[in-house]
């Protein structure tokens, strides 16, 4: 089965074509246009501006994946695909509408089935994408940690489409905490990659920030207290925020977030005796976090296999949306598909 995926939940405009084969999917083409440079100037995403850029990008992005896959960018080539997958939430309403209405129009014109996909579910299914050939794949039961700018959620899955939410964030998500703390110390948006880079140069013993809910017997997360602790320290330092101090704050921030994510997630791994642990979402591109998970799995003698997508598939993309549609193929009538910015796991 060949599926065209479309993703426009935030500031990215993405299209991809995948080919589903049994228990995995092959990525045929993946294209993404971003308005990140515009939002970096204001330290965050301006929803209306993001949607306006997506209106400009959406058709060229789709044409580009057609060219990469079939050698032609004519929309008549779309007859070669079997179905269309579209993100319908959560996200920014204006951005979602650009993708949803484009996908519905194509599905109507081509008489193709359309599968609406939860954006966060899509992140999980980035772990089932391969570039060239079949490799080791996740086995059920599995745990999925979705960690991004808007979400920090831990889910148990016993089969495809079976999502049991063990816990989520009560306030700031991990990626949001990275971005807000980055803004406090003068880093550009998005701050996560730069914090990871600077943390490698930081003194791990200078600052110790709180690990919210680390020892609470739940799988919920909270990072607003960490953000407040950093703000208190930055305010106290005032004009003494040297480059070394910034590096030290980055190190302490990353250590705090990583410890909470790793320890709480591995406690769930042991409790539910899962075969696979899947990392996903933009923060999953953090190599230090990946290494921390690998190290702790080895130290604790766990047999659970760790999976994380290729780093370009951790951030928002359409390949993950098409992958999720392949494994959860439930087409619905066009008139029943509406953008839902408040969508959660269901």
C-alpha cells in the first residue's frame, strides 16, 4: 500500500510518500518546508504567520514528493497512490485547516480513501519507518514516550491502535521547558539543540535544579517548577550571566529533564514488562537523552529494546503520519473529518 501523508499541525508544512510492507514501511520521499526563521525572530511561533506560510508551501511540497517518487510533479501522478493520510489534531487551528482542507480536496478529486491521524500518534509510528531495508522493529507490548514542545506522554501499547495513557505532563512539557529556559538565558528559538550543545561544556556540579515528581508514584510529569528554579537563579545572577554560567545552567537543565524522563520511563518498563521502548517527538532527537536511556537500560540489566527514529523524523514530518495511517488504516467519509486543535490520545 502506498500512502501520501500530509502534516501541517504547527509551523512545518510537510508531505511524504511511504510504501507499507507487512510490519514496516519504506520511506519513498519526504519533503518539509518550515517558517522557523520567521518565528525565531520573535522567540516563538506566531500562529497566523505560520498558517499563511503553509498556504504558500502546501502545493509545492506535495509536488516535490511526487517528483522524488515518480519523476514527475504533475498531480495526475497522484492516481498511483492508494490513500491519503492527514494530521487533524492537535495543533494550531489555522495550520491544521490548511492541511485538512488540502487533503480532503485531493481525496475528493482522486476518489481516494483518507485517514485522519492524531499528530502525537504519528510521532510514535516514526519508529516503524525504514529507509532502505527491513531492520529490527519494535515488538509488542511496548512503551512509547512522546516528548516534544507540547507533550510529554507515556503510553502502553499492546497492539497497533491500542493506546493506554499511563501519564502525561501536568503543565509545561519537556520541550517547552527547554525553549522557555533558553529564552531566559538568551538562546534563540527553538532552544533545545543549543542547550544540548552548551551542556557538554558545562560544569555538572555548579547548579542542581529540581526533579519534579521524580519520586511520586505516578507516571505524570511536571517541568514548570524546574523553569521557575532556573528563572530564580538567572534573576539572582543578573549581569553575571557569563558564557560559562550559561553553559553550566544548560548542563543542570538537561541533567534534570533527562533524569526525570529516564527514571520514570524505565520504572514503567519494569512494571509492565514490555519488549520495546520507543522514544519519539522532537526532544527524542537529543543524543544525550538517547545515550542516557541506553546506559540506564544496560546498568539495570533490562532486556527491553530501545528504539528512536532517525533524527530528521523526530521533529514534525509527514512520513510519520503516513506510517501511522498504514498501521491504523481506518478511512472515514470526508464530511466527518474536521480539524481538532485540542485533540488528545483516543
